[in-house]
């Protein structure tokens, strides 16, 4: 039994020894990897310092060429944006329509562009593309996330993080959406805006949905106005002599009961007045299937060009690559490298 225990102890020691060596080898690999990267940066800075005049010349020449190309040969693109706020679930239809128009522009189908967007041939040919994205910022994301947590159960609220929400948030969860039109010249065919909106406003499904919603709001407003009128009479109307009005049983209330009833009526009055304000806001906000927040401008804005930055950077990197290849070949011939010695795991 003792011999068996000793054999087991020896096996455990051998196992720990092997595991220890593997762990050490892994750490040495990580350390040597960082050393190799550090060696690379040292050699790179050394090459840049050694050839800084040549590399500076490449930056200057590249900058001049980029400037000349941008001023003489580059044809800029122009953009104009339209911000819309869809109602009654029309966001999906809006996105589908914009994708359809983008495909027509890509295929240069000028006949259908004239039919759907009322564009003549010159305006159609000036279009380079059209796209749509939701208008969002960090504040809107936080507000929507807070609203979601308020309507979710406790388990979902705990497990569903903000990062998960931002990654999975659907585009129709945003109230406003930006349509960007890209053109070859700065003349914007603003009639596109009217046709984009009309094509959805004329949809029978959304039109019926809007009419039903507005009709229900008007009925609700009528009842709210009736309630306000009655409360106005109870709270602010002149009180008539109860003896002349009541020929039957009279209910006598003390001052505290009257005060409590007046307070309850006044709270109800404030609530209904607030409800009326909200109804009026909804009637105004939902009178269209799509509301226009910001229209297309008549003149497009020129897109930013980065040739003056990218061209010198390209020349610099190409020349640096050529120098590195040349120095690498020279170093292979000489066998000399500027480096930090790596740690050898076998010496431990």
C-alpha cells in the first residue's frame, strides 16, 4: 500500500512538472511576441530617422500632386438630406421605397425614375445614389433603453444590458429618419421630396389607418370637451340657491366634505385639460402619414475630399515600403539586425 502511494505521488509530481513547463513555455511565447513587436517598431523608427529627408520629400510631392488632382481633375459629389418622421408603421414602407429608388438609380432606369419620382432625363442622370438611415444619438438610445426597461419584467431588465440593446435595436424604433441624396452637380431636384411622401401617403392601408385614428381622436376630444364643460360648471359656475332648486330630499355636507370634493374635482379637471392638450398634439402630429422635419435644400453640399491627405500618405507608405525591402535585403546579406535578445525558455 505504501509503495502504491509513493507511485501515485511520483505521477502527480511528474504531471505538475509537465504542466509547469507548458505554462512557462506559453508565457515565454507571449513575452517573445511583445519583444518581436518592439523590435519591429525600433527598426521602423530607425529607418524613418535614417531616411527622413527622402520621406519628407515624398510627403511634399504627394501633397502637391493631391492638390493639383483635386483642383484640376477631381469631380466632386454633392449631397442633400431630407428628414422625415413616419407614422402608422410606415417606416418599413419608406425604407423599402428608398431601396427601390436606389436600385433604379444604380440600374439607370430613367423611365421608372420619371414615373416614380417625376424626374426628367437630365435630373435622373445627375443622381448617383440615395440612402436612408435612422436619426439617432446617445441620448435617444438611452431614452429608448430606459423605456424598454420600464416595460420589461425584472429578469429581462437584469439580463438585457445596454450594449445588447444598442446592437439589436431595430431601425423602426426611431421616430426620425434621414434620406441622403448624392448627385453629380449641386442642383437638387427637390420635387423628389414630394413624390417620396406622396407615394406613401397614397397607400390605401396607411390612409385608412390614419383616417380611423383621427376619427377616434376626434370622438375622444368631443367627450373630453364635454367633461371639461361640466367640470367648469361645477367648479367655477355660480351656485344657485339650493332651496329654490331642490323640492325633494336635500343632502347637507359639512365644510370639510365640500373641500375634499372640490379638490377631487379640480384634480380631475387638471388631468382632463392635460389630456386635451395631448389629443390636440396627436391630431396635429398624426394628420399626415409622414411628417417632414427638414426638406431637401435647393443647392447640394459638396462632399469632403481627402486627396490632399491621402495622396501624401500613400507616397510616404510606398516609399517606406521600398526602403524597408531594400534594408531587409541588405540585412539578410550582412546578417546584422537591431533587436533585443529574446528570452529562451530552455535555459530556465
